[in-house]
C-alpha cells in the first residue's frame, strides 16, 4: 500500500515504531507533487532538499533510540502567510515576492520542535483576502475534485494539497472562513480554533482581531494531533490566552468518546439560504446525529444575518491599518519609477498590490475616515458584540450549533470574479464564528450531483475544541466520506 493512503497519525505511528522511514514518505510525496502539482497549483514553493535532510535526521534519531517529537517525520505544508526563515514569505503578493523572513512564526517553531517535515509553502488569496484563491498574485490553484472549479479560499492551496495527497496535513489561517470554506470545497477537515488558542506571532496580519491559524487534515483525528502541537500560550502574542485562563487539553485523549446526551442547536432559516443539495446533506447529517441519540434544539440567532456587513467593515478597517506598512521603503517591492517619496509610496503599492487588496484597503480607509468612523466602524463593533451574545445564548441551550459551511459547493473558476459582492457571500455562514471568536470545524458530509464535496460546519463555545472535535468524530465514524479521493 502507498504511504500516501495513510493518515498523518498512522504515518507518525509507523515512523515512530521503526516500520516506516520518513525519507520514504518524503520521497513518495515529492514524486506525487512533481506529477500533479503542475496541474493543481497548490504550492508556491517547495523545500525538497531541506525536507530530505529533516527526514534523514528523524530516521537517524529513531535508529539510535533517541527521543522524537509527536509529529516525527510527518510531511506537512504551510500556508505562505506564515513567516519562515527558509525560502520566501510572499503572502501570494507581488509586493512581497522576494521577501525573506528573519524569523520563524510560532507555529513553525512548534512544528519544528515536534520534528515535522515541512514540505513547502502553499498558495492563497493575496494577503488572505478572498474566497477562491483566484486573488493570488503569483499563480492559480484549482480544485482536485474538478480542475475547472476553485478550491475555496483563502487557504485554497493548503486544502488542495491535503485533498490531492500532496502532503499529510497543512496549516491555514482563517479570518472569515478561510480554513473551513476551502476544507468544505475540497472535502477535507478544517478547524478554526478559538481566537487566542493558537499564537498569531509570525502570521502576516490581515484582520488582527479575526485572524486565527488552524489545521487542514484528512480526518478529525489528524486535526486533534496537530492541535496538540500548535495550541498553547505564546508570550510574544498579546492576544494569546494563558494556561491559567484556558488550559490546553490533550485533544486526542477522549476523541473516540461520544458526547452523551448531545444537544445540537439549529437555526432553520440559515439552511434555507443554501442550495438544495447542500441543505439536504446538512439535513442528512443531522439525522445521523439523531440516530446516535442527539437532540435537536431550535434556536434564534437574530443578529447572524448582519455578520457579513459587520465583517466587511471591521476586517477591511484592520486591513487598511495592517497593510500601511508596505510602502516601498521598509521592505517588499519598491518602484523604479518615482520622482519623490509620495510617488515611491503610491507607485510601489499600485504595482505590488492586486485589485482585491486595493479594494479592501480603500473600503477600510473609508470606514475609518473622519466623519464615518462612528457611522460604520464603531457601529460594526457594537453589532459584533450582539453576534457574540447570540452564540452565548445558543450554547446555553445546546452543546454545539450546526449549519452549512457554504451555500454552494465549489463554483467555477472565473464565475464570481467580476462580482465581488457575490464572492463575499460565499462566506456568509463562516464569518460569524470569527466575529464571536468561537471555534468551528468543517468536516465532509456528502457530495453534490456532479461529485463535488459538501461540508458540515459545527461550532461550539470558546476553548471547547476538545468537545467540538469529539462531536465531529461522532459523525465521521458513522460515514464513509473519508474513503473517497479526488480522481487525479
């Protein structure tokens, strides 16, 4: 059997037991990358030589009987908005095309300490701004299930790499659904942790109060495995929650134990906005839970429908502030056609930023401008608090909330690029979790009539990822969606 058929945990266990060589896994996956990534376009860059060296080092330590980390020898991909000293950190933008980070992000340090093998950096919408990875300034990524369709975004490269078996797991970032929506489109598992659960140190900022790093994997068990490595406090990130505030559990410890007396909150009008095949798949998944003894509880979330408007005020305002640092002076692209420093700033940004990034900077700058701050930004912050209160009330009545990840399955490449508002609506179900800061996971729950995956979104209370993953695992064990692979 090909090593590519194994999950990350199965591969890790085989390597740790000395039954599998990490170098064999790395060699096999690079063979698959060479064969299929020219079509898929998941990676911006790969680190073949460094990955081989890491794999050899792991195998040598195991042979010598020395201690190894919890991800020893497992090949993993990383979204290219997380700083690494090796290679470039581009954010899929021309303005950072040649930028080399002088330090590693916290999650990169954690992966390295866990002896994971980092294969390369994956493609994304430029500065993580988008829902299809079509906004990348460097290349196009396609959906492995159908190469005429988008992989979702902004973590489309990571999701496509996991689905196409071009790695065993990957890291993405989620500002408004950028892990869960591509996970849904590509038929993999994607978790957005609670805000503050995983350090953002070294993540290139888009919306600082919304961004969160999380794993994309083949199944829930692999998600728990990665969370055991990347979760925890980091004193370099002021938004990172300390152990005294919320300790980090062992996410694998009780993963196979179902939640007894599980109560699931549903919001009926939300499902009505999804395509029929998506809504039917969500309904069938809820029936699986009911057959396992779960109780469905109807709840009201009156402010949920305002999440998308609220998000595109707050996120763009924060983007306007965060991206002001790219001025052609400090680092990044600098124009060669300028007569003064005003032109250096304006022309460097005009040449380096793509259309969607410019659009969001302009929206955010407008929302923060004199005379509009109170009318837009301050009001959005107030509505955000109401959305958070809706979730708090829902979790008082139930253990989790279940809804679609996206109103559609993966749409065609180019279908929504001419209408940004339609593109923004692709995240209508995922934005609220970021506004409230709660954890949310997407798991496969079916396919539409043309063979494209459908994702089930499960949300739970802050810092309850262990319970959330147990709920997801309850469903996963009752279905066979994981056995299906893209027809590459």
